[in-house]
């Protein structure tokens, strides 16, 4: 039993030893396994690192290739830039030369434009402006602030609507009259005429002093001539019953024109203004009879004296203003006196540039009066009261102003061709004047 026990104990001991040995081997195996697992992880990490390194290596190669390509491109760009710099310098040089040539051409064109602009009439200014300029210049002359020669030159510039007049006026618009006058005197270039200077002397002008068709014709004809480029002026009596609100910039000149009547000199106050763009002179006689302060235009017992006085005063104004008109146009019997007055009294004085045009609007009104009354305005009654001059056909002792205008005018017109033919018929014209005179009517 003991033997068996000992034998069993020995076996248990051996088994324990084997178990211990097996445990140790198991522990060692576990340790090896753990090491193997750690090694595998390291291997995996190494493989990953190798993969990353391989990728980096590939990327590095691509980067190197890219860098090489970029260097090639940079080299090409540098070469192109060098060529471009040369081309740009060349282009800049050409551009500068082109700009210089363009500027030179532009300067030449500007100079030519200024020259043409100075010669070409200004069309962007209203007629009222040019009329005011004309009246201003005439005012300076009559007030003896401007010599006659300079006034004539400035009138012609206004007549041509010269741009220099506009520039001179605009440059001193807010300055004193003395400065304006000095600026205008600085315009020294010569001017040539391109049109006619026409002065109407009339008893009416629409719309400021209108009784019948005469006023409409004077205004309409003046506007038509003005639009064609002619210098047109109108001289009217200064009636107390005029439509003053239709006259723009009406003012009295600081001068009085003296005219002869009834053996003495009478002063006349001169007013200027524009009527629908036309320059108009208004004569206000300082006569005790107050010729044009009657509240009406016509119908006074002394109409012959009133208008013969006005006709002479109008010519005196033109003479003293130094005007040299091409045509003086008188209308109807009221200003028919202008024709004989001009040729008998004013042409010998030097007012001889004009030709006289007489328009009769109605031959029914001829202003006949006793011959003695003609002497009031300074005309020679003895020389004019003749059948071939101004003597009325119906009475040897009366003067006919219309007949005188027909005789002394260079051209006689009527308001229409039909009326002209009608008054030339023998049975009609004999009532007014000799047939030999009537054929001059056109």
C-alpha cells in the first residue's frame, strides 16, 4: 500500500512537474504569441510606412518632373518677356508718335474750325440779341462815346452775326458800360459785307403801332429780309398810344437829335428797343405842338406837318448816326416826304449811299395839302410845286406827297402785282398823276 502510495505520489509529483513545465511552455507560447503579434503590428506599420514612402517617392518624382517642367516654362516666359519688352517699347514709341501726329492734326482742325467759325454767321443767338447789339452800338455813336469809323465796323460785324461780337459781349456781360465799350473797341479785324442794309421809315409797325395793313407789311417784310441775312432797321414816331408792353428793352439814348422845322431847330429824344427781334428807333419830337401825343395815330388837322416833321427827323437821325444804308424804304404818304428830302437836302451833305424805295399801300390816301406847308420841313416850294415834281394834278396850289415820292424814288412798289397793274391803267393813273410817271411803278 505504502509502495503504491509512494508510487502514486511520485506520479503526482511527476504530473505536477509536467503541469508546471506545460504551464511554463504555455506561458512561453503566450509570450511568443504576444511577441509575434507585436512583431506583426510592427511589420504592418512598416509595410504602411513603406507604402507611404513609396507614395512619397512617386510624388517626389512627379514633383521633380513638375519642377523641371515649370523651369522650362519659366525659361520660355522669360524669353517671351524679353521679346515682349522690345515689342512693347516699339509699340509705345509708335503710339507716342501717333498721339503727337493726332494732336497736331487736332490742333490744325481746331484752328481751321475757329477760322471757319469766325467767318460763319452765328445762328444760335436770337434776333433780339443782334438787334440789341445794333442799338447799343448806335447809342454809343450818338452819345459820342464811339467814333464813326469804329461804329461802322461794329455794325457790319453785327450785320454778319460775327461770333466775335457774341464772345466780346459774353466776356463782359456783367461789367460796366465803359468796360463793355473797351472790349468792343478791341475787335479790330476787318469785315466784308454780304447783304444789304435796309432802313424802313414808316408811320406804322405791327404789333406796336398798327392801324391797317401798312403795319403788317412793314413788320412782315422786315422779318423776311432779316431772315435772309440783311440788316434791317425801322424808324417810327413815338406815339403815346403805342403798345409799349410789346417793346423789349425800351430805353432813351443820352442824346438829342436836332432837326429843322418852321425856320428853327427842334430837339428830338431818341428811344430804342426791339419789336419781335427787329431793332426799332422811336423819335419823340420836343415840339410845342406835341405831334405824337394826341391819343391816336392819324386823323389830326395837322397830319401833314406831323409827318413831314417826322420824315425830316428820321433822315437827320440816320445822318447823325453815320449810317450808310443801301436802301431807305418809305411807306405811304406819311413818309413820302423822305424821297425829296433825301435827294434835295441830305445827299448833298454826304448821306448818299442809299437808293430810295417807296411803297404805296393805298393810292386813295395821298396827303395833299397847300403848297406853302411843304416849306416847313425845309424843302423848296418854288422848285417842287411843278407839274413834273410834287404839284397835285387836281390843284396847282397844292402839293401831293405821294406824287413826289413816285418822282424822287429809285423804285416804286405796291402791296401786290395786281394792285400795281390796276393803278397803271390810264383811267386810274390820270386821277393821280401823269401817265409818263405811272409807268415807273413796278
